[in-house]
């Protein structure tokens, strides 16, 4: 492609963007068409949006798998999308107060609790959505499963109050955060993308030491994310090692010691030493 063709294509794309037209590839249309067939699509979109998307893609032959692909039996699927996500996302954006009723242990119900929604979180371990919110009655930060919320409604709240409460929540959450630094073993630098993908659910920064050709990944974790991070480090095996974070070091050493003891490595070594 010569320079004039590139300039022409750029002008066309710029005009399309200015007019509100969005270009998609055949792979993107295929993915969207497949996703719209999932049961969660009925809750993820409003009826008007869902009908419009299905009408647009109805005559698209790309990736039409209904006739030649059969899904075999599988375990029960846990839906990633939750029916309350759209409502809560809107309330958080508008900085609105909430009044909710939710279930706790042993089937007990907490009804008509007033608060301020702060953030939605998804647990990769439990595959569940959680709502972080501030409880006005007890003046504390709560973390509630969306599956446990039985009803939720908007409640009027002053903007100044919402701002001050959000600052308080952010400072409290920042105080709970911890850090660990993982160093990529130099022999596995080419697998950096795989390593970062394994850590994709964490807040992190990557630094590169040009003199020693070493990558270091600083991972930010909350208290309840420690064990999940440890499982990811074990999954990566000898590709990374923990160089900062005393608790993480101790837990990895403990896991390695138990694994060696389980497989009798020490007894095998003793037999080799006594052999003639």
C-alpha cells in the first residue's frame, strides 16, 4: 500500500468515526452473534438493544454453527453476568444512595439497609460478583454477594456526602492493600505475555532492568486475594520467584516443603547416599 492509499484510508476511517459509524471485522461479528445466543444475553442488554443487534446479525452467515456443531454434556455453568449489574453500575455512576435487603448466614435477612454503592468486584476464584458499599447505620464498608441481595432501590443522597464517603472508602481500602514483587527468571523472558496473562486479574506494574535483562512485576493485592495470587505463582512454576513480600515467601517455602515431603524426596536422597 502506497502513501496516498494510506492517507485516503485514514480520511475514510476518520469520517466514519465522526459520523458515529463503528467498523467491525468478520471475527467480531461472529463472536457477537455467538454471544447473543447465550442465555445471559437476555439480562446483559435491554430488550430494544438486544432485538436490534439480533436483527442486524440475522442474515449474517458468519459463524452460523447451529446446524453442524453439537455441544456435549457438561457440568452446570455458573453465569458470569448477573441481573443486578446494570442497575448497580448505573447507581454507582450517578453516585446515588441505595436501600437494599440481603441474606446472610443461616438464612437471616437484613432488610432496608441504607448505604452508598462504591464498586463492583468479581472473584475469579469463586466466580461470583460482589458489591462494595458503605453502611450508613454501622459506619463501615460492606462486601455483599450479588446473589444474596433480594431487593435494591435508589435513595436520594447529597453530592457532597457521596464525595466525602467515597474518599473515606478509598482510604480504608488502600490501607488494606499489600504488595509483592515477582521476578521473571531470565530463561523465561520470552514467556512474559503468558506470565502477565496469568496475573491479569491483579493490579500490577512491570519494570525492566536493561543491564541484567530482568523483568520484575509489582502486584497489588488485597488481604483476601493472597491465596489466589499464591495459586497463580504455583501455576507459573519456575518461571517466576518472589523477591519482595515476606508473607508470600514464607507461604511458597511452606508449600514447596510440604510437596517435597509428600513425595518422599528426602528419603530417596538418603537411600542414594547409603547405596554402594
